[in-house]
C-alpha cells in the first residue's frame, strides 16, 4: 500500500502552484502519508512555498512508491487537488488551514519578510481595505484582455460534485455543457467558464463605492501587476478618480504581503489572490464566485470560512 505523496507541482505561476500544494499537503496529512517535495519545484524561492519545504521531505529521500499528480490529467486538475481533502474533511480548506497550520506557516513567512526588510506603505493595517485586480499572468492570459463573467455556473457545477461526493466525475467539457444548459455561457463569449480574469471595470467601480460607503474610515488600496497592455488604462483611470493608490512591483511575495496585512481584502478570480486569503491578518475577506474557489470548499455546505462572496 502506497503511503507517500508528492506535493503537486505545476508549470504555471505562483498562485496555482501554492493552492495545488496546499491541497496535496492537507490531503497527505489527513491520510497519514509521508509528504515529499521536489527539490527542483518552481517558486522554491517564494516565502509562501518555504513552509511546504520545511514541513515535508525532499523526494530523493523516498525509496518507495509515491503518489504524484500530473497537472495534465483529471486527477491532477487544480480543482480536484483542492476538492479531494474538502470532501474527506467535510470542511473548507481555508478554515481547516486556519485551525491547524496557519500559525506555524505564518511564523516562517513573517521571519522571511523581516529578513527581506519588507515595509508596509501604511502605518495602520486596521484602516486598510485592499483590492486585488488580476491583470498580469502571461502573454495569452492578460486579465484585462478577456471579459469578466458571472462564475456562478462553474461554482454550482463544482458544488454539486463535491456535496454528492462525486468529484472524480469532473470534466472541463461538462463544465461548459452545464453552463450552457443553465444559461451561464452566453455572457462568456465562448471562453471557458472557469478562467482567471480581471474584474469588470463597472464591478470594480461598485466595489470601491461600497467600501467607501460602508467603511468610510478605511483607506482603499489596489494591488495588481501593471503591464503596458492598453486595456489596463481604464483601471488606472478609475483608481485615480477615487484617489486609490495602486501598488505594483516585480516582487510577487511583497505584493501578497501587502494584501495579507490589510483589514478588508477583496480577492479576484485569481489563485494568486487566494494565497493572500489563506494568510490574511485582518477581519474580512470578499471573494468572487467561481469554480476554482468553490473547489476549496467555499460556497458549499462545508464552508466554515466566514468569507463573503460576490458575483
């Protein structure tokens, strides 16, 4: 019987790598597996990957069979990697992590942030509301180039599979068919109904207005990765209109550190923003409804996160 598991590694960016590792890490712990990591895994230099390295063993030390997931297979799909432990736990991963691992992980991250001399651009984190805009990914997934969408369709699809303990039936093709059948597909203009994307500019406008009306004592800040894409200009213009500072650096760990150290945090349709959600030190997290986040157990009967969703 195999009793070893390898932390999932992916060929894309930090957010997806982190949430894939979180899913396999928790799943391994639940099933008393010895958990290993690949010494050549991507983003090993990130302080958010450091705890996984510290709390697991290097793969070269495993002399027996090991469970590993290929991202190109259904079993290695990022949604199933997260949903698998949720279904076993009957609890979302955010609250389970908070109860069992967040303190230890955060101590490691905080130590590294101190060593790097990270400084916050504000004096009082309790007065900060932070919004993430998912603009940058790579040359074909630039967030502002694609249309935002109502992620309820993919969310309902994942929720149904999870609550019926049927996650192995997941299929990307079926997600599309489900969204078409339930009238969630037309607004997507033929694009996949569970993709990462920047928030619609009108939706962002409403979000900023609501934050200002409901929390007038808060300073609103935006964290994003600005590029030369002309489609990004409307976001810059809107932030300037409301005097909202934009923080954009080449250090992906630092930008996450800013989001973590806010009181109110609004996530985006982005696995990168979910990293900040896991470690958030404030009082409130708002998240967009879409299938990838539902895979974490959010917006299911297993949800104990205390987070608030928005469409």
